[in-house]
């Protein structure tokens, strides 16, 4: 089921970054997702939002990559948030209880609003 995985840095603001993910997250592509996300964290953006609206498939290796990314973000003082999670992946996150550690929002815009501090 391998198809190219694309990561696109869509927005940054201080420690916050929104990264669009497109394609299948499978055994062949999960390492690229992990290394790309860890690169964004290393560039000073540990509060990471992954927009999964264009993800076509995610297997257990992709799921594992998301958990690894979450741990690395937490180690850097940040967090991992998901946006537009495909139904099948959302069910896997719920069944395993990971959804309580990795919040998700219906859209990337909703996730950005939730993570952008209010201006007084």
C-alpha cells in the first residue's frame, strides 16, 4: 500500500508548528514521518500539530511513529496534537487510550485556535 508521504510546514508561531501530512503512513513511510516531525521539533517548535486531512492510510507502524513523535515533543517541553484524524485512526487512538494523551481537533484551523494564546 506504499505511496509517497509528503510533509508540509504550513504555519509556525514561536514554539508552535502546524505540519500537513499527505499520503499513506505505513511501514515504508513511517520513518520519514517521524524524522520530519522530529526535525520540526528540533528547529524550536515542540508544540506540534499534525494535520492528517490528506492521510489515506495509517497502519501500526504509523501509529507507533505518532507515539514516538508525541514522546519526543513531550521531552522537548511540548506536545503533539492531531487535526482532521481519519476515522480508522481515530478509532485506534480511542481503543488504545492514546486519544487522552494526544488531543485531536476536527480541522487544522480548530487546532490552531485552541493552541494560539489569546491576545489581551
